[in-house]
C-alpha cells in the first residue's frame, strides 16, 4: 500500500468540509497518554523516521494515485448499487499535485528518536505549510500515530533492560553491569510473534535501541534503509532448533549435540537441550560424554576460544535454570572458578565459559 490518499480512516476523507470557514492552518500534536503500571512514567520515543521516509517523503501524490483513490472512495461511500463521488476531495489533492509537485506541504517536528521523555509530553507536532491544505494535517493522523507500536516496543525493551541491569548489579556482576554489559542479555526472536513483516522490522529495530542481540533480520535491513546504519545493528550466532536435534532421534541426541560442537568449533554456539530431557542432557551429555570436547574448545595458547550456550527452552525459568546450573556446576566442578561471592558462577573450563547464576 503506497498510496497516501488511501492510508487514512474513511471518515477523514469528508473532514475537509467540516472546518470553520476561513481556516488556514491546523496544528496537531501526538503524546503518550501514560501507563498505569507503577514506575513506568517515561516513554522512549522511536519509529517516526521510518514512517516519514517510507510514506511521506518526496513525491507521494500522482495522477494515478488520485484516480485510484477517487474510484475506491466513490464505491466505498456508495450504497453498493450507485457510487458517491462527492465526499473525496479530488480538488485538494490535485492542488497538491499541481502546486507542490506531489509533495506534501506539511511540517513535522518531533523529539529526537531514542530520547526518553515523561509520559504525556508532546512527542510529535504536525502543521500544514500551505493555507489551502489545512485539511491535510489531520488526514495524516491515522498513519503517523502508528508510531505507537515501535515506541511501545522500545519503551518495554528499555524497562526490561533496566530490570536486567538492576539484577546484574545486585548479583555482583560488575563486568556485565557496566554500560552496555546487558546488551546481549535479551535476544529478539520477535518476527514469528507479530502480525506482519513491517511489524517485525519496526519492533525488531525498536528493540535494538536497547540491545544488540537479534535474530530479526528485517530489523537490520530497516536500520540500513531508514536510519542510515552503515552495517548490522544487531548480531547473532549459530544455534540449533528442535528440528535439527530431534531429526537425529532420541538415541541420537548426543550425536546431534556433538555435531554442533564440531561444526562450530570456535566462537559462540547455542544448542537447544530440552528436546527430550534437559536434565539428562546436561548431566550425561554436556557434563559427561561431551565434556572433553567442550573443554577442548580453547587452545592452550588462547588462540582458539569457543563458548557453548546451553538452552533449556522450556519449563519454569527460575526452577529449570537453577537446576541446570547446579548440574553443570557439579559436572564441571574441577574447572569451576567462583568469581563473585554473591551469585555469579562462571565455569572456566579449558574450552569455554558456561555462564549463569545461583
């Protein structure tokens, strides 16, 4: 849908007749109405630039788009038998085409993207720059207020980052609690859970305002196309899914895990471990049969380093993760260095780090 004449609510098509005689300028603003959750009294603004560049910049009104809109609205406001062409403001859109070359005569101002501001503060203002186009300002409302979605994702993501940061500090994880230390602590797999590719791109990019880990590739593309990113703004690693593990069969699960270690001998690799029994996998496979292979992921001279991420993927996070950490702690106890008295335990094997808290 690239026709700006159709990217609004139906009733706005008729609003050009409804303003007081002599109206020349309409100045509107957009705000966050607030949140009833305690402590959520700020909003992280993000996403407007995408909508402006994607839908509003440059020549967006053409003869073809006017004709398309006129036809659709005539049918839309008809009774199913006869058409009603009178509500659509053809003359107004033709004026924009002829006087402004198809560019929209509006001025949009906003707080900087990524800025954190109090709830209920004005975030965006819109005003027409041609007095003949006073009706245009609020015609654009329907499209512009879609910024609520990336803004909400960005705000939620920031609150989650603050929560993670708080617990990193409380548990004595000094390295991770430093600025940027939580950047890879909440990885985005959001594309499968949203309604469209555009939602995935916007939501994924909003998350990357606060974090660096993401599997939402379209968010990277959006960052490059609409925000001038020179390279990837999010990062990922090789990782398994249940199908790549279960395809080996129940008895072949350990072989599937071994294959992951052998296929990706260096750097980070993540392996889902709950396909059948996550506790058995941690005790008998990672902590026993594959133990030496894991420990061999680092060379004596330090030239090769590999980190294994064991993914539970199911169960109650508090119970499952703690149980798994206890199992791995026992299985790798000869290689464990407790680096913090509070709770962080890093399994410093000769191969990699298995990180977690107790």
